[in-house]
C-alpha cells in the first residue's frame, strides 16, 4: 500500500534575501516533518534553493536514510538529492535534428523523414548522499549511472 504524505511550501517568493531565507527555513521545516513521518522516499518536485543551501535543507531526510529523488533536474543531484533520471539527451537530439535538416536540404521530402527519436533514460546519483543516508545500492545500479556526483562545494562547481 502506498501512503502519500504532502507538505507544501510556496515557491512563489519575493526577490529579496529575507524572503529567500524564510523559504529556506520553510523547506527545512517541511523536510523535518516528513522525516519524522518516516516516509519511504521523498520526491523533490520543485525548488528555488541555491546550491549552497541544498545540504542543510535536505539533511533531515538524509539523516533518516530517506532517498531523495528529484524530478526537477539532475543538477539537484549534484547539490545533494540522492538520484534523478534525465530523459533528454541534448547532444544526440542535436545530432538527430542536424541529420534531418541535412536530408531535407539534400531534397528528401519531410513526409519521408522519420520524426521519431528514441533515447534511454540517464540515471544520475550522488554517492555522498547515498553514503550519508546509509542506502546500499547494488553494484549494477552504480555501474548503470551515467553520472555520479560527490558532495557539492563551491570549489566543485
């Protein structure tokens, strides 16, 4: 059985340092509430957090060993989320588009050119968050990751 717990924080904030600090505190409070509920996984759906604030805000979840899966971007993993899956393969999408354009310029009718582009998802992991959470992943999962990040610091940008 799946039990969904929701805690909301408004991501519509004023563009001031004070409003941002309130947002950071609200995010940390929300994560503390969810961690206390001993949820199985946390899905990060939106965030206005600056990279330097991810670790402290996600800490309550990490301390409880709760995996943090981001649907925002793989950058969230770079900053401290446990994992994300990226579906867009920008370099190969660009190559695909370039090939279509080249064939069109060579005289192939558009209705004869394939418009279907398939790509496999990319798994991105943060090994330090995994370690700090006490999560144990099989070796094949680690080997299948397209990117594995370590703890984010200003120097590792």
